[in-house]
């Protein structure tokens, strides 16, 4: 079988070059799409440090994107963008990202995903992420 393929490639080299060209184009296309359309849930992105400011104490902290995402997902059916994350010192929901556009896009993305889950499962409520053993830093 392999001899037959080798013989046909030797007689018609354009077939081999065509296959090689298609594979090269496919590899480049996959590389470009993976680089430009990085998933919002990739491990690298979830480890990014985000700056959060607590409006009641004016304290600024850095937390990993994954911890912030998990905390927002635990909030029942819908995330209220006017309610920030809980300030561990005061117990009030006053922590917001310094980058307001990032906060808005994160809350919108999570709310859309929760709505899609509700619609696909037919549940009145959305799933809530399990509580972790350690609180976010």
C-alpha cells in the first residue's frame, strides 16, 4: 500500500506539493486563530492579576481573574453590575475593577452565559459555582 502511494507521488509530484501546501495553510490558520481569539477562560488569562478598588475603604488589591470570575458566578441568577465583590474588611460589596470597561464586559459575559444556561436547561435558577475552601486573596 505504501509502495503504491510512493510510486504515485514519484510520478505526480504536484500531489505531494498540494498536500504539503494545504497542511501548511491549515497550520498557519490554526496558529493565527489561536493567537488572536484567545479564550476568556484560558489558563493564562485566568491567572492575570486584576486591580480591584474597594470604594468604602479606598483600598486597592490585586486578585487573579479566575478568582474574580468564580466569585461573580456564585451570585444566583444575575450579576448586578452595581454590586461589587465583598470587601473582607467591611463585609460590603464595594470592590470593583479599576478598569470600568473590563468590569462591564465581564459582568455582561457572565450574565449572558447564565441566561444561556437557564434557557438550555429550562431551569428557573442558574447554577452556582461551588464555594472554595479558601477565599480569594
